[in-house]
C-alpha cells in the first residue's frame, strides 16, 4: 500500500506554489481563497510541517515546499501523459531525461533530431541539473550522470555506461592565430579560464603536461563550465574542455585543441534508470540509442583525430 498524501490537497498545493498566490490558485481552480487555505492546512497537517509562511499580506512557499511542488508538478505531468496514452494507445509518448547542463547543451540536444527522425512517436523532454553529481530527482524516466556502474551508488536503479570523457586544452582559433600554443610551455602568459563545476581540470592537465610548477598560476573562474566554454570561444583565454562533449564545437571551428595529444581521462557518464519503470521498452531503446551515438562519435574521432 502506498502512503500517499491527500491528492486533492496536493493538487491545490502545487498550483498555489506554482502561482505564488492563494488567490491566483483559487482563480485557476475555481475555489475561494479560504478553500485553498483549508486544503493547504490539511496537507501541512499530513506532512507535519509548514509549507507556506506569511510575508506581508502574502503566503509564500518555503524553500522545501518549492522543491516538493516541483516534484509534484512533474508527477502530475507524467500522470496526465499516462492517462492520455491509456485513452489513446497511439498517442505520442513523452520521455523525460535529466542531464547535466553542459552535456545536454553540447552533446545530447544537438543529436536528438536523429532520434526523433527514427522515433516520431516519442517526444524527448530534457531537464538539466547544474552539477554532474547532483542527486537523482523524481519525475523523469532516466537520468544521465557522471559515474561508474556500481550497485551501491544508485540502489534501486539500473546503470548503463554511455559516454567516455577526456579533458584536453581548448582555445579559440582566433586566439591561436595571434598567440599560438605549439608546446605546453607556450601557455605561459595566457589567461587560464576555469569553472567551479569542473574543479581540478587545470591541475590535472598541467601535471599531465609536465608543468607542475605552473599549478599556482592565477585563473579566472566562472560558476559553470558552459560559461567558461563561452569565454574560451570568445577568445578571453584558454581552458580545459571535455571530449567528446565538445566535438561539435571543434568540427564547426568554434573551438580547437592546440595540444590534442595531451589528454586526461575522467570518469565518464552513465544512464541511471529506475527499475521497473520502462513502459513499452522506450527507455531501454533510448539508452541503446545513447550508446550507439557515443560509439558513432568515437568512430568519427578515430577517423578524424583533432588537429591544431
């Protein structure tokens, strides 16, 4: 037996948290302000904690309530899709995938047109997380995270290796033209760009390049890798970037790898799938497609290795 909260109160809570107003929630649901307030109180009693606090004349969701509401909203979305699919067996399926932001932007999303061409009955909806090691969230069919295949890391989930990951030096072609890097020592005098989401990249690369004495060089650090990558593309400095995630940028000549032979292996990416959650084999088929895409990239890289 599932120990579920009162579903009507849960529905009203989700709308109130999403709209940020009891009055707006009542207007959307056709309820009075008092009815919304009473149902929120019922849910708070069931949970044993406050979901909203008063700020001035408004009731504002607590940080915990906002997270809870987001999960509830995703669950209602999935319930709605499941009900529609049940009523219309030929209806288009929605596949929800959670992935780190940079991987989603630079590797997954640019390839989805190939998947949709072969699977027109499936719509892939991608949600992103800012950290590759962020905890799994509900409301998705599968998550892509950095990790290894180990039962103790993600219990109650099936884990499939998807994509290898190596770091190498990256810079813009324009910056290379004006200040070329032909050997490791040539990085001296360049601005080193780094990100908080990929700590240790520079230290590891400098050690691999035999430049341990330069590990103390100052760096301009951004909060996320995709910001640092953009700064590299704009020619503001040089950075350390992952392959094959950046293959699309290198092929289009937005970025280049001046010293492609110096590579630092990193923990790759895996698909994490809740057990017994694969309706109709769509999730398993999508994971197989992810693996095939990774192999396609490896084959292309072997045939056309990065050049200066």
